[in-house]
């Protein structure tokens, strides 16, 4: 069965928001990893009572592939924010790069994100304590293909230090009203994710346990 797609607008980009399954409760928003696209309904999401939605980020899946690159985590945060504005309050599950974006979204929209679950997947490693270092200029082909090679190059080399991610965790803790608004379920933890997992208000748990916790939240 083909998932229904809602088209959202973020600037000049058309974003594909896929409904993997309907439901009457709070939506579950899935954010894919770097270089991925919306996949089939994951088995661990089956107990969720609400709809299960999945977003293709800019340059990925069915969403627009812009010319010339210029990707940042904040660009994808705006993608996710457009989906959240359409859905209303939602619980968010992110894989890899999607986990990084979910962390940012939880801090930027703490009253709308009713739990952010961070899952293993391809994503950004993050920078060191000394901050950014210069990168060489580069040029890739002009063909609009998904995933966009510019996205793979630029987003995999995100240079923000770990305390950039923890800032969003603290904003989520301060503004969400949830005791533990972020849950880390990933086994592989690059420096940014290890720093997030060490923050107060972050659960270290499994995906089913995290979803059960947030399903019961107001």
C-alpha cells in the first residue's frame, strides 16, 4: 500500500510528508538519517495509537533537491518545523542526522515536541572542543539526484561542538513540562550524542520504553 503524501512548503522547497499509518492519537513524526529517505512503517511503531508520519528532508527522498548545496542542520530544523506546524503536538523519533534535528526541534519547540527519541542511524559526528576549522571549496555535479551529494558532503562534516546540542536539551527541559523530554536509545554515540545522554532530563532507554513513556504524557 502506497503511503499518502502531504506536500509542505519551506521557502522554494517542496517537502514530502508521508503518512505511514493513520490513527486518532498524537502523531509520531519520523526523521530519517543522512542520505536516507522515508522507509516502510517500522515494527516498533506499531503500538503507537496516533498516526505515524515521516518527513523527507530537503535533498532527500521525494522532497526538492536544490541546486548548489548550502545545507546546514538549521535548514533541516526548518524542514522539521514545517512538518510540526502542520501536525501540531507530536512525538518525534530521529535516526542519526534525524536524531540531531530532533534534539534541536525539542529545544526550539518544547511545547509542541512531546518527547524526542534519538535512534542509531547515519548522521553527523559533530565537532571538537576547538570549534570549526576551514574547509576547502568544492564543486559537485549539477544533476538533481536524491540524496543530494552536497547534502552528504556538507551535513556529514557538521562542525558544531557538543555543547551546541546540549543547549537544545536544556531548552527542552526548561520549556516542555516533561520530566525527561529527550530519550537516547542509540548504541553508537558520537561526541554530541554522548554529551546529550549525560544531560539531566534525558532518558537512557530503549525505543519501545521511550515511546510508552511519551504515549502516556499529556
